[in-house]
C-alpha cells in the first residue's frame, strides 16, 4: 500500500504519564487496601496517518490505555493531548464531559466481538446510523444516504441496511462495526482486537479492508492486539506493554528484526510458526505474568528474564532511546543481541 | 520405530486405535437441517498426534463430541462407524457410534480410556469443588485403569497420585494447589490442572479441543511444550483440534483439513504445509499473516464468507470460494478423497480422472 508511514508527520495524540490505578477494597466499609496499577506511567506519541500497535498479554493494560484515550475510563493521572482538526491542543484526560462531546466524532472505536457490539434489535441502518443521529443528522433521508455510502465503503451491499445483525456472519458484522466507527468521519480510530474473533480466511479480508480504509480516508489507527503477526502486518510502529508499562516502542520493522527488550523477543518466540520444519523454541518464557497489584522489585520482568542480573532486581530500568526512534525499558538493551542469542 | 521407515509407512504399520468411517452428524432444527459432519473418515494410530484444523462450522468439534458420545439433542449420528480398538477387553473392537451415550460401557471409556482437554478450563471445572477433589473422584471412579485387578484406590492414595500428576504437568507447590478452586488459579495453571485431570486415568486416546485458544501466547507456548513432552513420555495418541495453523504445524504428525463438515485434505504435516494440494488448504496457508512477511502489504484472501450452515452449497462445499473452480463439475458433484501423494489425499476434482463422469 503506497502511503507514507507517519515518520515525520505531526503528532495527533500525545499521551504523557498516563496512569490508571484501580483500588482494591476490602470489608464492609470498602476500605482501600491497595491498588492495581493497570497502567503505570505510559507515554507515547501517535503521529497523523500512522498505525500504532499496542501489544501485550492479557492484563498488561493495553485495553485500559485505549479506553483511557477515549475517556471510557477516567485516568488516575496523566495527559492525553489531542491535536484537533482546527489545530488546537486539548487534554482529553481532564476535559469536562460537555466539551469532550464534539471531539467524540473525531475519535472512534472498533470493538473485538462482532456479536456483542451490535444491537440485535436494530437494523443496520439504525446500528450504523446511530452515531449520525447522536451527532445531529436528524433527516432520515440523509442518514439513509450516508449509511448506504458507508456500507459500500466497507464492502457490503447497501440493500442490506434494513436487515438485522443476526443475518450476517462474523466477518460481515465486523465490517458493520467498522462502518459504524467511520460514520462520523473520525480522524483517530482505536481498534481493540478487531480481528481476533474472526476465522483465518475472514481475518485476512478485514485486515486488508482496514489497510485500504486507512490510506483512503487518511485515518490514524491505534491497534490493540495480542497477535504479533497481525500487528506486524498492519502497524507502522509497535508499543509492547508488560504489567502496565511500556517496555519497548519503535518502528515495526526494527522491533521485529532486532527487539531490544527480552520480553519482546520472548513474545515473538512464543508465536507458533506455521511451518513444521521450523522447530518451536524450547527456550521459552517460564513463569507467569506477575500480579499488577504487587509487581516484583526492580525491573518487572526480571523473575522471568534469562538475562537478569543483580541490578535488575534492585533498580527499575527507565524507558530510554536505544537507537533513534527505538525505545526499550531494559538495563542491557544494547548488549543483548536478543534474536541471535536464541 | 526404525528410522528407515518414512512417516507414511510407519503410519500404516501400526493398527489404528480409532477408525472413524463415513461419520455423519445431523442437527435437525426447526429452521432446517444442518449436516455438521458429512461423511468423515480418518484413523488415529497409537502414539500419533492427529491434527484437525478448520474454521468455525467445519465440524471439528462435533466430530470430537461424536467420538465421546456427547452430542446434544437435536443432533444425532445418522451414519458411520467409530471403531475403537481396546487392548485387553473382549470384544476387541467396539463401535462407539452404537453405544448408548449414558450406558455403562461408554461411561467406563469416557474420561478413562478416552479423555478430553476442553477449550475453556474455567467452564470445565466445577467452581464449588476443589480441582483436587475433581481429579481424585476421576481416579477413584476409574480405578481399574491403574489397578486392572479390580483393586479399589483409597482417597488418600488418589490424592497422592493427583499431587504427583500436578508435579508432572509443572504446577508449582502441588500440595497446596490441589486444594485450590479453579477460580483461584491463573489461566495457565488451570489449563495445566485440566491436563492433569485428562491424564489422571492414563488414557490411550486424548482429545484436545482448542486447548490453548483461550490463553496468552507465552502460556500457550508452555502448554504446547508440556503436551509434546507428555505425549512422548506416555506415548498417548492425541486428536488435536484447533483453528490455528501455527499450533497444528508444531504439534501434529498427521493433519486433517476440514471445511463445512467434510475433509478437504489430509496428509503428513510436512506435506500439508509444504506440498498442499487442495485449493482450500493452499488458500488458508496463504492468508495467514506472517511474523516475517512483508509489512503493510495486502494479504491474499479467500473470497466470500463461510456459508451459513443451512445454505450449504451443492457439490464441493468450497466451490463458491475456490479460485480453481470448474463450474460444470464442482457445483454438481461432491469430489471424493483422491490419493495425491504418499499418505496424502485431497477431495478435489483437480485430482480426479478428467474422463470420469462427475
């Protein structure tokens, strides 16, 4: 797809020091006894027109980050600076709800479950047209026209608009969900695992559609996923999360060719290769993701890391630039030529 | 097995543990009939991992349920045999398809000689009993698997066996974990406990139904390694059902590719991935995004969508989406499985004799 990856375009979104702590309460008086640090000081920039992948295992905070950007969750601290269409910079994290509302048109979401995210009692016209109605397009004729156009855009026939979601397959429903997200003409689309519920043969179609829509409509994507090969396929840059923190961030090609954090390398090794001649690595990650309410000392990854030394147990590493544009949270990022070592 | 035997030769050398022949399962619903499994045949040999791969609605899970006689009404087996070869008992070969699902023999086999690792261990374990209690119960119920002389196993001994099993599947602190409830365990440990339960009665055939689909990729890698190790250690035959081609490539010796209730292609794992013959297998392999492929390129796709089970296309079930379709043949007749290599078969008219009447 011939588009300029968002290398030098201006930022659209600037997330700074984002934190979300969920309280743990106990007893009759719901006394707060601790906090789950679901997102713990996450900062990154999303440039206009790029696709940023947010990857990690369940519980790493990737969904909490994406929901905080949409203010579906109130962040505990931090800023989500958004560059609006008219050139203003606003903080989505602290804006009053009423002021936020007009901006909601510009930031939309695609959900994971194509069966749960559409209202089964509403026709496609109403499902896809609802964002239009909410945003003040009252005339039915106008809505019908716009919905027809949206359905064509995602590869569905406009005649379908009077049917209900149950008449459609998983892949078609995901297309409907995409049409709904595009209804208000958004600039930023947050897609939370948009293809993980789909069958292989349909997944490829939806990925191609997302790539095509992005270049056609100049969309910016935040793509939340656990499937590395999907992220690799669709994203310009990738951010890897572990226990609420970013552990690596960089251009997709660079991160996949030379990961600078042992967790990223382990994550890549864990993906089963669809080739029986490539033996799966036995040097895989041991243990489990730690409890985010009581993370380990020092580097959160050290109990599972093959390269861990004393320093990793004592001292928490910072996210730092290892190579231009490539960040990693590891004391030994430079020294570990990770992929060669396994 | 001597190393000179090819995989295909070794396969035919051993007598199959399970032979499924022309199995058909139909669900008679008010809206219409669904042919969930339509004339499926395959063999599982001792010590072999048979992978069944396919997308949703291909019949892979229904096949598994048919073997265990767990098909719920309105579904029923309409045709075919499920021949299971026992090691000592008489008669030696029994047809599971004819057994009453709730009868004594089926209940003696299920969970004991033929065990299941389900997809969702959260749903499979009872939340009001500890995982230990549930495994101990299985061991005591099927005591003859460990003591063929009919000697019962005491609860105390069964508990010790359970702890040993937990150690075997890599659960840390097994003495404590045995008394945990399933909801107290993490996803990975819960699936390990499920594997321990499936292995508790030393099954001869293990059916793993998407055992790693609900868990994270690093945990999945651990569970797959564990299953490979246990398979080698106990030489258990496994039917491994998944939609993930990567998992199949890493686990299976022999692969069955299913689509809409029929076997499209079968063969040794290397041939399926390196010399696929059926257009569906080829298209499926092309459409998976790779960790090493070209980024941001358009993926080759299979056109169209999976048909609704009520609207099964006539002829070859894949023909409306096939890029090598021959309209005059494929839409009118169902291709049979044809040999296309050593131990490899494909159900496609491309490999039929062109002179043969369709």
